[in-house]
C-alpha cells in the first residue's frame, strides 16, 4: 500500500499530519507530502485510511500495489 | 461587550425559503432546524434583505461554491446592510487580503502569510497558550461560578494573536470592541457602521504599532509582515494594516466561539465530559467533532456575474451566504449528523472552509481549542451549566456562546 498527496488539491488543513505524522510531513507553507516514497507499513494501514477519510479536500489517495 | 441582542425593529422571519435573515432571533437561538427544513424543501433559499442574498444549505452546494472562484468573488465576505462601495479596494485584492482576494492575486497574498501559520510554527505557541489558560483559571480560582466564555474562552485567542503580533497584552480590550463592531453589528444600518469605520481608531492604533516596528524591527508577526515581499517589493503599510485587521477579526471571536461551544457541550453532557476525563486520548477526535458540530464560522461570497446555480438566477452583486456549519450537519455527508460522537473517526468537516480560502489560522485555532479544553478539564474535571437561561449566542456570521455560567464546585 502506498499513499499519494495531490498537491493541487491539498489546502493545508493538516488533518493527515495530525493523524499520521509517520506517513505525512508538511512543508513550510503547511502543505502535506507523503514521507519517503509513500509506502505504508502494514501496521499503519488503518492510519493511512483514516487520513484519507478525514481530508476535507479529498487530496489523499491510497494506491494498492500487487 | 460581546453580546448582541438582535434588533427588535426588524421584521421577524416567517418564510425561511424566500425571506431568510441570519440575524433573526430564531436563527441566532438555534439555526439547525432551519437548515434541516431548508435542506429538504429548497436547498438554495433566497431573501430580498441585505439587498438580495442566497443561502445554500447542503454540503454539495457549499462545497461547489467554495471551489468556484470564477462565478463567485470574495471581495466581500460578510453579509450586511453595508455593501462594498467605490471606496473599498476592488477585486482581486479586496479590503483585507487574502480573505477578500480572488485569483490570481490571492495565491501570492496567501503564500506570504502561510509560513507564519504552519503547524510547526504554531506548535511554538503551545506553552504560551497553556500558561495563559492556567493564568486565566487561576484568576477565578476562588469562585464557585465561572463564565467559561467571558472569564476564559474569549481571552485565549485574543491574547495569543496580540502576542503573535508583538502588541502589549494590556491592549487586548481595544481589539474586543472592534471585533464586536465589525462582525456582530451586521444589523446596524450601513451609514452608522460607515461612520464608526471612518472614526479610524483601529487604523490609527495599528499605524502606530507599524511605525514602531518599522523603526525597530522585532521577532514577531508584525515585523514578519513588514519584511515580507510581494512581487519583489515590500508590502505597502496599508496592506500590512489590512492583513492585521483580518488576523484580529478572523482569529479571535471565531476561536473563542469554538472553545466556548465545546465547554458548553461538556457542561451539559456529563457522559462525554467523564469519558474525556477518563480517556484523554479521545481529545483529538473530540476536538474535530466539536469543530464539526459547533462550527462557528459562516462565510459569504458575492456573485461575480449572472448565472444559474441549481436552478436559481444568481445575479452579479448578489450575496451568497456560505454556512459551513450547515454543511457540517448535512446527513448526506455525515451519518448521525446532529449527534455529537466524540470518537467519530471519519470526520471530513468543513469548519475551516474548503478550497483556496481554507482558514489560514486553522492550525492556531485547533491548537488553542485543544489546549483550552485540556487545561479546563485538568482544573475542573467536574462542572455543569449553572443557569441555562443565561446562556446567550452571538448574532452574525460567527456563532458561539457569549455567556456560559458554569458551576465548578
């Protein structure tokens, strides 16, 4: 599982970073990015889904990998 | 004074679909049933009041308008009898950038403010905020009845923003008056408001602080603004002053409303209060749920040019009220939308707006709200509303309790 943040949609609500600071970072302007290559360890999968479900701008997506 | 009694000389609303008024006593007392019935009847209501205004109440419509910066302008974001005149800065800049700005100017004006309000910078104000909360609680420690709004909530955002701007803490009272005037006095006739504005007291105060900071730069938000550049040039002092007005107006009664509404909830819902005291790990979801269900802020737009929206003939210059609190109660978006579930895990609320105008201070507001609840519960794990009849709510586009007498022992 991998997460991606759409920088066009992100408005810096900061919900993802609050929920899962392991998976998201914010830049100096407060916009979110996925940490590293966006890979989600199994034990953080639930947090990743919560981050998606709480983003007011629908800016986060989960990519399931084979 | 922060309490506004709706003016009694206005015609009471009898038909919310065609003659709504967000300053009507029924709306001020309890807007939720009004929005609920409009949602099923006609999702975009209209009124001839305020010179013509529309009212969408579904999450879908409010979302769509928030994103549509082509058909809607932000040059005026407070619906009132006072329409923006020729003296006000025209779009795309507006009177208080970037909240009153439109693309493309908006992005640049916003970008220069964002670094001062990012989550990591705001975390640096946590200890000041925590000390302030304790100081406020200490000041009323000998009382059995405390007003959670007047003695506590209203001072927190006020004094934090005064601290951020680098103004003397003793000037906090000056700002309270202006916030009241600008945001709560929507039903004061336009001429009267204009006269008050032209008094220029706030501008003079801010100009004096700007001059001090120009003469002697400091490590604070005022000097940050004065050193910021837009298009390779330093901001004009008028722009800096406009931005300060925005921070004061947007940052204070909004957050005090959220803190007050949350404490009012805990004062009247002993089960939630005990749960939160017993399990502080619920605080994060509780804060988001309080923000959703008691969202204080309603914004507005003006129609930029004639077009049809959801079958309604929107005309250039019409106001459009954007009640984010109504979006947050839309059952199409939130299961059990009218219930407060402090462990609600999925909560895509719009308390801070949607799209390019997302509340610049949302990280600050959230930090203040969380610490205010934490410190209050640490001091008073047991408290209850003393006299429900004395609870009053603000009128206007920022909704929150202005009197919350609670018994703390």
